[in-house]
């Protein structure tokens, strides 16, 4: 690193122009580069506009000022209508199983084949500046830069959707977004308009159960699953089709936070998810997902209990296994958030040879919609030339021309095809994209098929697949959200739907909402099937991950703390691929019991325990029992069912927090290296969920 004072001095010699206060206005840049206008003219002074006299009017001819303000005034583009808040990263997809017999899609051509990718994660409802941990569905959009063109899987972290037909999408989004008159609430579904719409839309019930589960408050992007949602087609070189559903499974395992933690986390660190992804890549802990596929033929589709074209339904993994075919690794943060994450343009219609659509009406609507959004946001049809959107693995060659911001200067006189000049690219019947030859017939009509009519059976199946703790979270989420609805009829309508899903859930919700009478369930287009078996893959809590990899242990210390214990915890957590952060009353550090000042990563007031996966409390001679932030730290960790490691000097803090008598299997005494190891091993289990029962007593 060069010494900044040195640079100032050097430049002062070079150009000793000073302001009225005597300050030096500019530094020589490290590489001697010159600041220029967009036209390439070197700028002499970037601090003062051109004036007639030192205190006189600014001149219109100041092209440096004019260009700078002009560019600044146009620095924003419209945010995405949905999925506005997002974060992207680059990576690689590696094929682990060649699929040449099933699809000619380039990424699956051979085992070990690598394809560059760009991934953008997002929330759906909130605008660009909204907090990361809103209760919301997460977008999981992957762009594969394949050697046969760009292919996008524009998925979510939930395998089903609220609606069955694209025509309902604007209404769904209007209902969840801020109300048009008051412009709030922002980034949440806990309000009348959302539940009004949902309670009048029975097809949403399956998705609502997922939405009320902890899936919508994920610990981080790296602990979420991703799903293509719709049924797609794989098509092989012989033109034969196999239906396929896409699944991304995080190597870190599924992990979520609890609701109270999400709420507090949004205050403590609204950028929590993007920071987590940035930090993970920065420290070389590259997040990974396995790509799994459920492949099935027409016979399976015909015999399956639901319509495979219905996006409100899953195919349980027990009925059609998820087969792993590759791994996604994110290993490069963006260089520039705007240029890449903001300008990336995903589209479900971006497919390559070997990938085709099904007739899912939601997918068909999406194929139509995304280009419109790109045009609006990116200002013209040439957004495909932006580096993040341009194909990387293959040439692009066609006769499209002109339009806003055309950056290509194609040569030659020919811009049409066929042409007799023997110039320019030609279509290729063998290598080109050929749509799957699917016979199509039918009357033109606006009608939902009867096979889409069962709205409750899979909602019930999801609910009974959850652990009792997860079922408790769903109930609590429903009660929280519906309690925010001012209109009693909306609450009653929702509870009435729950009757079709699970009577005990409906009754518990009614009781907690203070409903005077149980509402009558609405007529169901089809009765709920009681025979669908629980599916283990639908639960987050079971089984928990088998290591602490990628997670953060927050260690609270104060002057005189046990340095040996901190080292033991670090070695145990880092041995599992975890991260340790140290928190102390002052950011300058805390005095170790060996007499040395130990640096810390966080100051207690700005680092509540909600930001950590597990915590250890190691006060020294300086007690923390009178420090409000320390009391909150330990109380919240307890209430959020976190594993808590405690040295003896921490006991007065525990007592002062009112938790003295509440010690349980999730609170570990830290006495020696062995106990530090045992504590970190216990932390693998996500949370000490049994505490919920203890707290309920
Ligand atoms: Fe989207 N969706 N969507 N969507 N969607 C957009 O495109 C749309 C749907 C999804 O990180 C928009 O560029 C319609 C389902 C993701 O940039 C827009 C319908 C799923 C992203 C749009 C749906 C998604 C979007 C807004 C109903 C899960 C963010 C900005 C027919 C499988 C991509 C944009 C990114 C973005 C339309 C339903 C996923 C307006 C019409 C179902 C992950 O074009």
C-alpha cells in the first residue's frame, strides 16, 4: 500500500492548487491515470465549476459540470416490478452426470464439463432498498452461458406458486405490494390486501403453507433450495422428450432463522443476505448447490395424482426421485453491482437446444412477459449486448440492427436474409433450435382444466410433513400475519380455508386469533385427499446439516476473558469450516487474561446475537451483567433456540438475564478444550428446538 500522505505531498508538488481553506484538492492516482470526460478530454479541475469571477455566476459552457450532472441525473433505471431487491454472483456449473441420451443440452454433454453461470437471488415483494429478511419467497435465477447460447432457469426457493394462470399475476403482485393509496406496507405480506386476495384464491393454499413456513425466512442465500417450479422438457438428438423438474440443493443444507430473529435482523443488518454471500466468496468459502432433476415420461404424468402442468403442485421425491447431474459453485463476486446485478436480464424463454417448455399456463405467460420488462428497464432491445447478458460460450451472429445503444458496428452491405451476396450467417436445420414436435389441438376457450381443481390435498401433505416445531412456526406465522389484517372477515375466510387443510391447525389459529365461532369451510372444487403420505424432503429441520460449515459463531468477550477458551472455540469452529466473530463492548478490542489486547470484529451495541448462528459468552473480570446490550444478546440467543456456550464468569450475566433456572441441553458449560469441541459439534444441529417446548410451559 502506498502512503496516502505521500501521494498528497507528491501531488501537491505537481499541482499545488489549493482551495480557500488551503486544502489540497486532488491526489495523483496510483497508476498515473488521468480523469477525463466521457468524450476523452482530460479534466483539469474536478472540484470547481467554471465561473465568471471567483464569486460570480456559473457558465453554461462548462461542459465538465454539465456532463457530470447529466450522467448523475440518469444513473437510476426502473427497478424490477417484482424481485427488485437482489444480489448476484458469478460461478461455474460442473456436470457430474452426462445426459446425452436424454437431452442434447450443452451443459450436460459430458461428465466434468464446465459452464459459466451468473446467479441472482432476490426477494419478491419489497423494493430495491427493502431489508433482506422480510418474510418472502426468494428468487433463484441462474443464467448458464453455454456453448450453444444462454439458458436461464428463473426459479424460486419454493417449488410451487400462488396461481395457476399468468393472467392472475398482476393482481397477485398488486395485492402484496404497498396499497396504492397509502404507499405501504413495504416488503411484507402481513396486511389486508394480500390476505384479502389470497383468501379469495383457493389455488394459493398450497403455496401459502410454504410461505408461512420458515422457508421464507432463510438463514442466507447459501442455505436455500432452488426450484424451476414448472415442468420443462429435456429433448434428445432424436427429438424424444422427457419431462423434467429442476432442483437446486444447497451443500450447506437447508437453514432458516426464526421470525423474531428475522425482524430484529432487519434492523441490525438489513443487508444480511447480500453481506453473507459477499463475505463467503471473499473468504474463499465458495457456496455450492447440487443440481437435481426429476425426470418422467408421459405415462408417469398420466398416472400421477395431479396435473404435471399445474404449478401449484409438486411431485414428491418419494414418487419420482431427484437425480443429481451437476454442481453449481459461486466463486466470484460482481465487480460492479449496477452493471451486473442490476442489469442482468433473465427470461424463461431463454432456452437452448435440448431444453423445451411444457404447456404449464404460468410458464407460457412468463415466456411472453420477461422481454417486456427488459425493454422497460434497460431502455431498448440491445440489452443482450451488455456483458452480463451477452452469450460468452458461443458467437452471436444475426441481422438485427440499430435500436437504442447499439454497440456493434456490423460491416458489409447485407442486413437481410436470404441474400444473393453470399454474405452473412444462415439458419442451420441440424444444429439450430428445433421445438419439440408436440401435437396441439383444441377449442379456443378460457377455462381452467378439471385436473387443476384440487387446491388442498398438497397443502395438507406439506403441513403433515413438518416437524411439530415447524408446524408451530406455521401456526405462529399465520397468526402474526392475519392479526395484522384489520378486516375480521378476511381472517375468518382464511381460517375457513385452513379447515380443508388441517382441522387442528384451523382450530388453533381460530383460538389464537380470537375468532368467536369456527367459520364454515368454503365449498371445495375437490375434497382434500387424506391419503397423501408425508414427504421427508419438505421439512427443513430434519435432518439437520452434519457440520458447522459456513456458519458463524459469535463469541462475546470482555476485558480479562479466557484467551485459551477463545482459541479452543476458534479451532473447533474453523475446523468445521465455520467462522468465529468476536464481540466486545469496545471495537478497539478486549484485554485477554494473558495481558494482551485482543482485536475484535464487532462492537456489542451493533452486533446483537441475531446475527450469529450460535453464541459463546466469555466475559472476563469485567462483568457484563449490567450491560443492556449483553443482556439482550444472551436473552435473544436463548429465545431463538440457539446453542449457547458459557464460561463460569458468564453465569452472573445469565442470572441477570432471568435465565438462571432455564438452563437446558442447548446451553453448554465451557470448561476446557474438549467442552469447546463438544459445544461446536452440538451447534451442527441448527437450533436446540426442544427449548420451544420448555418456553411454552
Ligand atoms: Fe417472474 N418476473 N413472473 N416468476 N421472476 C420477473 O422480470 C412474471 C414467476 C422470477 O433476478 C420480472 O426481469 C410473470 C414464477 C424471478 O432478475 C417479470 C409471472 C417464478 C425473477 C416477471 C411470473 C418467477 C422474476 C420482473 C406469472 C418462479 C427475478 C423483473 C406468469 C418460478 C429475476 C424481471 C432476476 C422476475 C414476470 C411468475 C421467478 C415482471 C408474468 C412462477 C426469480 O418479467
